[in-house]
């Protein structure tokens, strides 16, 4: 164990991404070994491990976070704060956590349905053995793509009343119909209702599965057609909208809030966001680190000819003068050349890193961005 500890300490001194991944893997192995042997970590050690996990994950590359999420997806010992941060990460990182983590409770899943993107919500709806509380939250959200994922989840705790709501929703959401026809909780009454809205192949599937009266089904179809003629302007199965305006930005803001509350939001996170070409995440992190309004940061990032605004904001949060040219180049690469100003603007921006304290830089930024 002592040799193992020495190896981990050596890795902890390194800033190399490969060494950081080894360090994460080593800590995971220690926790897994303790779990297998039925031993709980000492509370002080557990707190230290959780802190190390959060600190490393905040700065870890995307691929490292994805592999860590795969490994922690079924871990009952995983720190809850870390699991919730990973669940709000990019969907490729979040997917295995949302699908399987025993750490995520109903309240965590409902929070994801409120705070996360449609892609994250779909993964929640696909999670095996969803409780009825989460099912109710999905039904109340009434997002077509999320409802469709729920209809395809045979293991979710869907009641007869919930099935009726899904069948009624299938009248306007065509994508719901096929999974509902195959759903094990579809009964003959609901099948008759569904029959009126589906195509010929699904009608055949309904007839082969249930004992139905063709005459009654014809009446249902005739009634539906008559009602449709009286509602010409109604929605007739419009395409599913997969994204809502600003939902990605809102989710990223909540992720930044969680990191800040955990004391793990540091200036180095700005570089990670830019490496992943996530400009809105960079803006949210910079605003939170500096205590700035989001519109102030957005104005600095999108300025046509005043890159010194971004320089002042970065100086205010502790970015080193030597690192700023890299940050400016990365922002310009992602943001269609903005903030502009060319090489002369870059020199002015570097001049923002004067021999003064960060609070003075922050005050200067707020005044400059207001003009």
C-alpha cells in the first residue's frame, strides 16, 4: 500500500494529462478495493478523496471525464457531488452516469429534467426502472422526444393513467405511436383508441396482439376523421423540436454554479472550456469567477475592436499575463475572429495586465464595458 501511495503522490505532482488520468484511476482503484472488501473509507480520508476527485475532474480532458464516467456509472461509493457534476457534463460524459448510477436519486433525476438539455432528459427517460415520481415529471414536462423515450422504456413504473396520457399525446406526436403499440402495458381499450391514429402496419400489429372488433375500430376512425375536419388549424404531427432556445447555456450556468458551490471553480477551468470549443461555458465560468454580469462578459467576448475588455476580465480572475495570448487566440478561433482588433488590439489587451490588484482590474473592466 505504501508503494502505491508513493506512486500516487508522484503522479499528483505532475500536470501531464496522462499522469492525471493515472492518478484518477489509482484513486478509483483504492475506493473499489475498499468497497469489494466491505470496508468504508475513514471519514477524513473520504472527504479528502472527494475533494481530489472534484479538483481533478474540473481540469480533466473530455476523454478522461468520459472514461471516468464509464467507470463510476455503477459505483455505489462514488461521491454524490461528483456524480451530479458528471450528470450535467457534455452528454457523452453524462450518458453512462444518467443511465446507471445508483447515486442518482429521484430528486436528482427530476432536477435534470428541469435543468438539463433535451438530450440529457431523453437519457433520464431511458433509465431502467424509473420510479413513478420521475415518470410523472416527464409527463408533466410534455417534451415530445422525452415522452417518446419514456414510451420505449418498458421497465419504467408507468401506471394505467400514465398510459392513457401517453396514448392521448400520441394523437399529436406521431413518434409515440410505434413504441406504444409494442408497450406491454397497452390494454385493448387504449389499443382501440390508438388504432385510429396509426398507419396500416401498426394497425396490423394491434389486430394481431388484441382481439378487436373491426366495426368498432371503423367507428373510431370515422369519429377521429370528423373531429380532424373540424380542427383544420390544429397540430397534425409537427416535427419534434429537439432543442429549446438557450437551454444549453442555462444548463452550463447551473454546472458552473455547482462547481463554484463545491469550491472547485478555478481560472484553469476557462482553458478547459476553450479547448472543448464551448464558448458559452467559458463565458459562464468567467462571469462567475469575476462576479460579472453575463451580458458584460458577452460584450467583451464579442467586441469588434476592444480585446482589452477581455484582458481586463481575465486579469480580474487571476489569469497570468503569459497565458492570455493563448486564451485570446482560442476565443477568436471559436468566435469568428472576435474580439477583433488584430495584433495592435492584442498588445492593448496584454497591457490590461498591469501592476495592480485583481479587484482594480475588475473595477476597470466594469467601467470599460459600460462605455
